C-alpha cells in the first residue's frame, strides 16, 4: 500500500511541476504588461467612426494601465495595410488594432493577398456590435416601406441605389433583395459615405444605405425618407422596421458587423483577457459612452463574447460576399 501511495504522490507532484511553468508564464506576462507605451493602429483615416472609437477606448485604456496609448492611422486597401502591420508585430500586447468587419471578414474574399490571415495572425480582444443601417429613398418616389420600394423598383426598371463601396453591406443588401424579389438593381459605388450621401442631397440617387450619423444631413434637410433598417432597430428611429420585419428573408439581414480591437495571435491569453475586460469597463467612461451614442453602437464585448460573435457571423458574411461574384483585387 505504501508503494502505491508513493507513486500517486509522485504522479501528483509531477503533474503540478509540469503545470507550474505555464501558470508562471501567464502570470508573469500579465504582471509585466504593459512595460512601455502602447501603439493602437487604426486601419482607417483620422476623423471617421473607427478612428474616433480607437481614440476614445485608447484614452481610457491608457489611463487605466498608466501608459500612453499612441493612435496611429495606417489607412488604405480596405484596412489591410494597418492590419498587416499589427499581424507582424511582437505579440506582447503593446501593439493593438482597431478596424471593422471588412478587415476581419471580407478582405479574404475581396483581395488576393491582404497581407495577413485573420484566423492565423490575429486575435480579437473586443468587438463593438454595429448599429442598424438605414435605407433612405428620395422623397419624390413616396417610398414608405419595403413593399413600396419593391413595387417602385419593378416599375422603374433602373434604380440608382448608392453604396459606400463595392463589397459593402449595402452592396450585399442589393444583391439579396434582387435574389428574393426578382429585381435587377445595379449598385452605384462611391468612395465612402460622405460622397454617397451628397448624391442623395443633390438628387442623383433614388436610394442610398448607410449609418444614421452620416445620413443626418439628408434627413434633416428632408431630402430623404427612411423606409427600412437592415438588421437592427435604430434607437433614434424606433418606428422604422427592419428588413426581416418587413418580409426580407436573407440570413445576411440577421448580422450586424462590428468594430473590433485585435492583437497578434501569439499574445499571451492573460493579456488578451485583460484588454477585453478593459474595453468592457470602458463602456461606462463618459467619452466612450458619447462615442458609442454618436454612432448608435452597442457596448463593447469581452474577448470570449467577441470571438463567439465573429465565429457566428463569419460564415454568413462570406456566403453573401461570394454571391456577389466579384473578382478579388
């Protein structure tokens, strides 16, 4: 009996010894982070939604860890330039990325070589679920709901429907509506929301789709009528129904996209989790709350919830993107 007990003790001691390096390594990484200033690379230009969110969350994180968070805008190629730089960075939690769903999910379909592989090179630490996008019609068409729009599109034949880029959520929305209702709408792609909404203001577009914040000048000048939102109700327009509520059935109308913070893949898990918790805590910060409210966004999620959101929405985005039939650039 004594021999058996001794062996058990030896096995238990060996198991504990094997576990110690991993525990120590994780605890050490967490204790030492951050040891210097943090780079937060925003893969889109200064002044836009992604940039303003990066600055609000970066400011909060910097105050909590008592280190400077430096925002660097590395825009271009649908976010891939800044993202590739983060993917190549030292995985020690001192280089973060702030980007959007296009970067994390769509570029693998839209680009031959984006310079990174999201699943192999990056890990999400937090995601901010997107708000509903508005479908806005020129008031002269008297479109009040989705049925009105379908009837108008069938009768008109040609519909000038603006999007803010090829492969964007509005582009996929057009494709899904064409498939369900037998329409032949061809998108008119702009380079961003601002010029697209200018097209609504000057009357050159019949319909456009984008964020509530960017659409406000059109709505306030009575140059556009909101007849639907894509997947989520918008707090400022509670009476406007979503596309699914009005009969649209595509799976794509049940996803929202997100703005996300990510780090290089090999970043120690304790740092990933701490960054996720800091982003969640930032939801109560006045500057962060103001930024989220400005863009009608939901609160930031932690690391586990963010990766679950990514895994849940990725197949739907890819299916809808591939259905566009675009050739990767």
